[in-house]
C-alpha cells in the first residue's frame, strides 16, 4: 500500500498570494505497461511505452487572496467540476510549498473526454501545477513540478506513468519507474506527418485497472513481454503491434470495443488497439480524409487544423497529432 506524505491543510497561515498563470500538458495514451508499486510515491510508477498527444489540457489559474484554507474551484470546458481529488491533493501540496493556504480558481480546456484513457488526470494535474508554479512565482523546476503532479496521481490511484511521459512528449518509453527526475523516460524518433485517430467508446476507471487482482498479474506479465519485443524494434508500427497484443491479453475489451477495432481495420488502419475505453490507431496525415469517409464521418479538408472532432454513424472520432513537445 502506498503511504503518501500528508500535506498542509487549513492549519497553514492565511497569507495573501495573488497572481495568474497558464500551463499546458499533452494527453497520453499508454500502449502497454507494467505496474511498479512501492511504499514511496516517488519510486512508484510504471514501465512501458506510449504516445503523447498534441491535444491535451490547457489550464489558466488565478490565485485568490484572503484564504483561510487551501481550496480549488475548477471548471472543465466551462462546466464546474465538483469532484477532482487528484487536483485537490495537488493544490494542498503546492500550498505547503508556498508556505501558506491558497485559493485557486482554475479553468481547464480540452477536446479529450476524461475517464476513457487519454491520460487526462495526469494532464490536468500537471498543467495545473505548472500554472500555479507561474502564478505564485515558485520557480520550481519542471522535475519538481512533475513530482508534485505524479505524487497526486499515485496517492489517488488515477495514474502511474502519465506525468513522466507528458513531461517528455512524443513517442516515449519508460525504462525505469518513478516520478520525474527519479524514473527514466526516453523519447523515440518517429516519422513526420502522422495522425493519431481515436474513438472514445466506454469509460473505465484507472483505479480498477491498477489494483484489481485479476488485471495486475496479467498486466505485469504481458507488459514485460511487450516491452522486450518493442525494444528489439522500437518503431511506431511495432509499438502498435505490441499494444494490440498487450490489451487483447489483458482482456478488458468488451463487444463495443471489439466492434470499433473492426471498423478501424476496415477503414485501413493497421494494428488498431484498445486502451482502457478508447480505440486508437496511427495513420499518415494525408490518409485522414479517406479513413474518415470509410468510418462514416465527414471527410475533413487535408489541411484542417487539429484536433479534429468528427461524428459518424455510431462512432465519434478525435484526431490529433503526436506531441513533439512535453508539458510547458
């Protein structure tokens, strides 16, 4: 069981801290992974590989004065968020760094829906931490900010390896588990002009996947196998091949997911995979109009800006580029 340190709460002095700041984190789709749990959240994490998405979470914060206890008021795409335990935890951690209680008003935007497998919990926490770091002029390093976001994820069982990956960007492989600065993440080269085609199908909580006994043993066994096979040939095509084999073996796919995988295959997408509640595949950007048409979606213009959100016959698509940068 992870024992996360307690962070400061309302017993901190109420000192006026004001400021505004912005932060960005890419989304992240885990292709395959193995779970590494310890009693230290800084050493807890995952190994594996995945893809960072240019579409992610953008956060704007305002620090409000007159606080008698740290608090977070947050909106996601204009709607108030009433339950955000990972971000609440993060605000308390950062108030401890500041040395006083803070009230944070945050507005987050993303074209990606939460709780499907886009790494939004990590992206929300990381972009929020970056925004607060700027607003409060804390001058924490990227690794220090990432450690706070990673700890919040681990303590709330909403993610294990998204934050280190999101700080790195691109197609990444996590070769040593742990928080940023302690684990090791490598960015891998990939061809230019690629698009990641995704379809959110069913919601699936991360907590279940990384704690349920029926999944953990399979994830670790199959994740180690996928990692070994991928490192023999660390290219995008093999990433998708190993991802497909991994998630099939883990066995969280249901009928709706399998149906969408078949639709992707029929549209000419090679080795589509299902991660948690999304189906995803990688194509060349110039193939998108034809692929969308085969999936019953409106065909976007070849130069349409991403992310592209398309609705079709029984399927919704979100298309984005691979992030060539990490969080900032």
